[in-house]
C-alpha cells in the first residue's frame, strides 16, 4: 500500500513539474495525495528537475524530470484530481488511472500553436512600439518561427541550439521583410517575432520559487531563463554578422521607437489582450480560461502604461505596482474560478518580462555600443527586480485574505 500511494503521489508530481507548475504546488499536491492514503507527507524532496521519494519500508525513487514545455491544462487537471482524492472520490487504482490519462493527453494541436504564435507576435510587436505593418510582418514571422520550432527545433535540436537557430530564423525573416519595404522598424519587428521563444514560465516560476524560499530551484530556473535569453540574442547577432559579411557593412538598429498610432492606450490595450490570447495557447492554458488570462494581462499592462506615462514613477516603479496588480488579480481569479494561480500569473506577467531589454543589451554589446548596452542592461535588471518584489510581496499575503 505504501509503495502504491507514494507511486501515485510521485506520478502526480512528475506531471506537474514537467508541465510548468511551481515547486510549492508540486509539493502540496504530492503531500495531499500521500496523506489521504495514509502515508507520511514528509517523504518528498522536489527540485526544479527532479523528485526524490522515500518510504518507511525502504521504498526509494529518484526521478529526473526535464521541463518539456508549459502545458498548464495538465496542471489544472492534476490539481483537480488531487482535490477529488482529498474528497475521497477515487480509490488508489482509480487515481493512478486518472493521472495516467492526464499524462497521455495530447498538447494543443500544432496548427493552433502556430496561430497562437503568430497572434502573440503581432500583439507584442505593437506593445513594444511597432506599427501596423510591423505587426503584420511579425504575424507572418511568428507563424513561420513556430512552424520551425514544432517540426525542426523540438524533435531534432538541443535546447541551446534550438533557441539560437530560432533567433536566426526570426531575425533573418524580419530582415527580409524590412529589405522589401514591408515594415519600417526592424528592431520592433525582431523583438515582437522573438517573443514566442521567451521563457516566461521558467522566469515566473523561478521568481515564485524564490518567494517560497526554494532558493535552489528558483536560482536554477532563473539561470535557465537567462541562458535562453542569451541564446536567442546570439541567434540574432549571428544573423547580423552574416549580413555584414554579405553586404560589407554592419546593419545599424538603433532600438525601439513607439509608433504614433499603435502607441495609443486603446491600441495598447487591444495589443495586450490579443497578444496574451495567443500566448495562452502556447502555454497550454485551458480554452475556457483564455479570455480571463487576457483580462489579467491587459489590466496589468494598462496599469503599467498609465503609471509610466502620467505619473512621476519611472519604469521600474511602474513595473513594481503593475506586477502587484497582476498577482492580486491572479490570486483572486484563482479563488473565484477554482483554478491554479499559475494559469493567470504566468500569462498576466508576460507583457512585463524584460526579454526585449536583455536582447538589446546583448546586441549593443556586440555592436560595441557600450553606453547603450549599459543603459539597456541596467533597465532590464531594475525591471526584473521590480517583478520579483511585486510577486514576493503579494504572494506572501495569507491565503485566507483571498477566500470568500
């Protein structure tokens, strides 16, 4: 009985960890299942990519669990199964079978993912200041990039090589669009098109793990996210170096300048809403939650814009207060709609993740424009710190404050 109960709890943790759940949720779910079936809840040790399970009878199991990509729909289903187990709705055998069914559920259809990437790229291109033509180019590039990801990068390339290659593909396609006159801001097109590759799950969960005092897991996930950021930037730099060898001169990209039309508040709200809908697909959010995740992200982004444009607060302070709004809404929505908070937080915080800042820092360093690199790097660091503080502050509030 002990081995079966621990095996079922370990299976639930395995599914959660490989699909984007934070460490605290994995531990809580495993402990809930084990305790219900009469086993000690202190038998589990969870890291960012592994679970150690031990039992009093000598049972021991060590699992290496690499992150396979966010499928938050599976996190939701396992979370519900664990609560049903706590309500005594499943026998041990039935619980195991339910978890195996969740594990075998297919991911979002490839065509749906490609459309999600295209829509997300177009929306976030406008968020970063791109015009309508820039967004249209980012839409096409985002679709082609994710086609490359699902058919080439994921099945055949390592994580590092896949992200570098993705950076090359996206930047090369944007460069071609720019050369034929389709789109005016190359920088906005590139940054918007690269957004599907940004490791939003690793970044957000790393911060949440730090907030839960899981310092090893949090540091590991943040380091992983940082590595992905630099791999993407390296792909763009390689493309620009190839251009320099072919054209005999370095292509100069001065940064992102907001478009007068799409920079308005109405367009920005629409861009945040539509862009988040696209990335909700890529993160595997349950379909019934698409609109709610988009609402959380839009409210957060508009809070940031209103503060940074109409108050004396700078970028970092505005990000801090906007992050608190997003986390607060995520916790409230989690209670109201009986969903894991992760579903709303990862998608809601995504518009504020400083992926563009890290990209420009790397690019300016390679271009030997050190003052601009220093400015971009310090801004990205300040934004990251603001997001960390915002998440930690609201996450530390007692749960009872958010329940009816």
